């Protein structure tokens, strides 16, 4: 899979620059602030709390929003259209200021297909922070290991049965050289996750990683967690930003469950 890095930063009060690294070099593209403001306004209107796009899975508004986000990334230069010709797809690290970092980049749509879950040529966005992205404000740094809260959920009657040990071992293997502090929540329940997160205090964990199964039920995406007896329980509210994110396998920050 190709790996790219997209930086978005202000050159002046009314002009921004996009810089794409990878794929054989560095490419730049200018943007006026009015176009960025319009994009943010549309996203906040279409994807805000209580919007149709939030309530109706597969809505036309959601697809239109995804197409607009892809057009913003692609531009007249067709940056991403070109790299997506590779069936392996691309991972893009998006380093941007707060006004753009929070946008639901996971919703990007091309030719009617959500690229983040496409079987061919997927586009996987990863948010990154940098001193440039925060417009000159130094990103807080801590002289300590990364703190990760991990929970795996595998309710009864859901196939395939999740391998807790393999999931945990995968994280340890990926972070073994970094000294990461891994805390494992054993219950697989939302209540257990909330208790563990809050017991360590606000802001203690840097990353929340949840592994499990998701499905579509009555037209809505739902994540499956356990109750105290490992039976199935539905959990809705899968979001790409906000207080916490639950996904089949994903990372997010600020895990205030």
C-alpha cells in the first residue's frame, strides 16, 4: 500500500497551501480561504449533531459530503485519482490545523464508493499533528511512554470468534520497541470500558483501541459489545470524531468513554 503525507497550512490570512509528499516527490497546491470556509460550513451543516446524514446510514447527503471531501483532496491536479489506480490503495497522513483536522475524512467517496472500506484501491486517512499543522503553536510533548487502552469484545453467537490473545499480541508486536504502556480492559463491556477509562483520570490515555465486530441492523451501523455474561449487546453511535470512537478495528484519541 502506498503511503502519502498531506500537509495543510496557512501562508497568509487568506491563502493556504496543500503539500503532498510521497509517490516520487513533493507537490504543492494553493487554496483561498473562501473555499476552505465553504467546505467547513457544508460539513458542519450536513454532518452536525442531529443532521439527516448522521441519522440515516447510506443517505444521499452523506454520499454527497464524501464526494466533496474527495474533490477537495484530489483537486484539479487529480492527486489521489492517480494513486488510486493501484489496487493496493493508499494511506494518507493528514497534518492540518484544527479547523480541517476534525473533518470526517473517512467518508471520502469516489464513483459512489466509500474508499475507506473499498476492496480495491482503498484510501485510508490518518490524522497527524505537527507544529506546522497547529499554525505555530507547539504541540505538547510528554517525556513518557504512549498510553494505550485496549478492549476486545466477542459476544456469544457472533462469528468468527475473536482471538483476544492475537489482538493484544498484535499491538504489543507493533509497539514493542516504543515502551508503550498497554492497559487491557478484560470485560468486553461498555460499562467496563467506561470504568477503566475514568478510573485512570481524565486525559490519562493517549489512544483507545477497540477490536470486535460490527454489523448493519435495520439500516444502521452498530458495534457489538458484551454484557456481563458475554451475551450480545448492540451499541450505536459510531463516529469518526467526538468524545470516543468505536469501530471494527480502529484508533482514536481522547477516549472519554
